[in-house]
C-alpha cells in the first residue's frame, strides 16, 4: 500500500509520512509536487492513504478545511499523528531592489509579521520549493 503526500523527501509532510510508515508495515511513501496535484489524483488513489497536514494551505489559498469540504465525501479519516516541523527561516538577499518573497502559503502571515515594507509574495507548494525559487531568483 502507498501513502501519498507532498514531496520531495525534505518536506515536513514527507518526513511525517516516513515517520508514519516506520510504525506500519508494507507502506511506500509517494511524494507529489503539490497538494493540488495530490487532491486532483484522488480518483486514481482509491484504497491508498493520503497524509495531509492540518495547517496545509495551497498557493491558490485553499486551506485544509476548504479541501476537506470539497473532497470529504471521497475521503475517510483513519488515523492522525503529530510531528515536529522543520524550523522557519527568513532569508534576505542584500543589494537587491524590490521586495519579492517566496514562501509556503501557510507561512505568509508569519512572513508579513516579521518583514517590514511592501512585499510581492510568491506562494510556493512547499518551504523547500520556496527556497529553490529564492536561490534562482534573478539569475
């Protein structure tokens, strides 16, 4: 059986799925590029497991609650777990004009409370993807 969640392996969701897998035999973790892609794949995943964090927010602004009400008739809650999240960091590229910020949508409020000035917020499917975008921005 497979357990589907956000990938790659460095995301909090994937690590939570690995933790869950360690306590359950015969599970394979499958990472998806975004929760939107994962939810759109529900018809093909019948009988398999999904790991969705309660704090999920998609780049389009959908929260766990929004997704639950949209897809809840196709899902059944069978278990839950609590895991530690990786630390948050705010990185600033000095010497750049403009205030572009890449972040996971669930962390936008944290970002706007801790960074002054107007920001052009670029939502990304994961904190890992936000860092990848930050690294390649303007190059």
